[in-house]
């Protein structure tokens, strides 16, 4: 049966037909496809500007894509804050009341196939892992029935929502510290600068012990501590809760992790200490909901294990111009040039994995400040990732497994790469082999031949907006920032001077 999948939620709208992963933010050019989102720091008024009754983007997405008559099977899932804010006229009550007890439970009415939000995360993670058996942690801010579930190797669901409301907590602190709605990633970057504060730990304990509410003096407590210390302590408590509630549920030697909190690289690295295999897919947050929903339906209805391509977005006709030579390009990077790198189909998820990337020399101790100030135009504390040849990653990073999707943060063992080493001595690495991305691998390898360093600094190709999707957006970003070179597929352009 041919399946079309849709994820209905308040942000990160996306669809999937088995080939093309349509992440709507790439076309609306609004981060998370939220109309009131402003990616500016600090921003003190976002909460007051947010109009929760404004559902026009969700409604438009619903009206455009939720069309069961157009498909043999329409698979979908929903999120709190999404579907309940628009009319129910096409959603049967049985779907909204469905609550699974195992991973492979589902609700089918006519040609409409429905699973819970966290089942979608779990199915995506498990079926893309290649593991014969695995535990699964699906953890985010909010779904429909759950905020956090653990699934053992038999497929049984354990609801941890009343113990592990971590995603909501990260988003709450991100907003209160003026990083904006869905700003948890910024907060995680700041954690490397902080120190543990017992008063913040006590505040979080109060939150978990009092129905996920804070005391009346919460603002006084937060205002009396540095932002970086709050971030560090929140990271500390996150890992403490994982050890307390998740580790004891271990049922095998592998674990798959998905949901928005799966972008927490420190947490993911901790799992490598008790699991032999740790898999986090490339689009673990709600931007991958349509993928997991499609995969679940295909597995149940068609008895097929479908694994989406890492690069499942749009692909565009290349521009004409000068053909790029990878050796010369690698030399330019070694000489200090910063490159916008646009290749083939765009990545699924929020990490640039070598097709929509900004690339630079990781040896330059000043490169983080240069890119943050002149290109990304974002907070100066936010670090950048190294993309390292897989055969060399353990020479530079203290970890026991490859990390192909930039999903884990681990200690750096070398002082040769200050440009990609965070203030706390860590890095969120991407390991690259030729099978994953041949052209990107070859460019890194040319840089390795020139410098002896088998990696490049890699960050998403954007400036205060979603990752560039089309060549025109790449060219605009190139013209409006201090990027030195732009490569689009086989061709390049550079700035004079």
C-alpha cells in the first residue's frame, strides 16, 4: 500500500511520501515554521508577543495536507498544541482517545492510519538503527499521551512522563532566560561555561515534586544566578534523572533515542557508558515525525522496513560557473577562507551533515568568534562541530562509537583543533565515511593531506533563519555575510579581495 505521512503539531510541520521529506520551515523560511519566532538574543518580549490563538499556520498545513481521499493510506500523528487548536471535522474521536501500550499498536479507520506522537519518534529511531533488538527512549517536551516513554526490547511501553518532564523544563528555562521558545539548544551550549548551583537543583526538585510547578519566588531565584550556572545545573539534573529512571530499565545492549531532547549530546554520550550501541537518527525531533509515522505504517501494513535517506530534502539544478577543484578548495580553507557548501539534496533534521554546510579550518582558535559574528550573527558562546574522517575520530575524541549525525558531545583529546573545542573541552562530532557522503568525505580528506588534520569545522548553512534549501537562498546568504567562497554542487564563486 502506498503511504503518505503527515505530522500535525504546533511547529516543525512536515510530510513524507517515502522519498521526499518536506520540512515546511525550509520553504516558509520561518524557524520551526512558527510565525512569531524570533531568533535574536537576548529577546525579552517573545512570550508576550506570542498569540496562542493564532493557528493560521497550523490550519493552513492541515487544510493543505490532511486529505485522506488523495491517498491510498494517510498516516498521521498529532501533538498537543497542534490538532486540538483547529476543527476536528476530519478527525474521528477514536484517534484522539487512542493510547498505545506497545510500540506496534495503531488505530486504523478506513484509509487513515494513526499512531501516538512518541510511537512515531520510537519507530523512526528503531527502524533506522539496523539493530536486531534495542531499547528505545522517546523523550521531548510534549506529545499527545506522553512526554517521555521507555520501550524495552520486547516493545512494551513504560510511561516516564511523571518522572522525566525534561523537555518542557528545558524549554521553560530557555524562555525565562530570554533564549526564546524552542531555544533549548542555545541553553545547552551555554552549559559548558557554568558551574553547579545547589539552589537551582533544589528548584528543579521542587518542580518535579509539586506537579510540575515552580514556587512563587522562582523569578527571584533565577535572577540571583548566572545564566550559564542555571544551564549547567539543568544539564546536571537531566543526566541525573536519566541515571535514576532510565538506566535501571535497560533490557539489552543497544538503545535508540529520539524526541527533541535527543538533541542533547551530553546526555547521549552518557548512554555510551552503559550501552554498546547508541543510535540517534538525523531528524530526532518533531521535524522527523512524518518519517517515523510513515515507517511505522509501512512496517505494520506492508511488512517492510523502510529507512529514509539522510539527505531526503530538495535537490536543485546547479548554477553554471567555474568548476571547483577539491584540492584547491581544501587549500583555500587551510589558508583561512570560509566556505558555503551546498550539495545535492538537503539533510533531514536540524544538523548540517555535509550538504548544506559552512566549512572552515578547525585549527584556527579565533574561527568560532569570526563565524558567529560575521556570518551566523548569533551568540558568541555557541560552539561549532567538527566533521571528522571516521577512521581517525578516536585519535582526537574520547568516545567509543562513531557519531554520523552530530548526536553526541564528548571530550576532545587534542589541542590542535581549538576552533571546534568548546570551553569545557568537548565537541559535538560528525564522523564521516565515503559511503555516507562521498564528496564531503573527499573534501575533508584533501584538507587532511594538506594539514594533517582529518576534519573540518562544520556548521549549518544559514544566518538567523532555517538552513538554506535552495541555491537562491545560498547565494543571498553568501552576498549578505562575510563568507569567502560559495560552492553549489560542482561550481563555485568567490569574493574579490
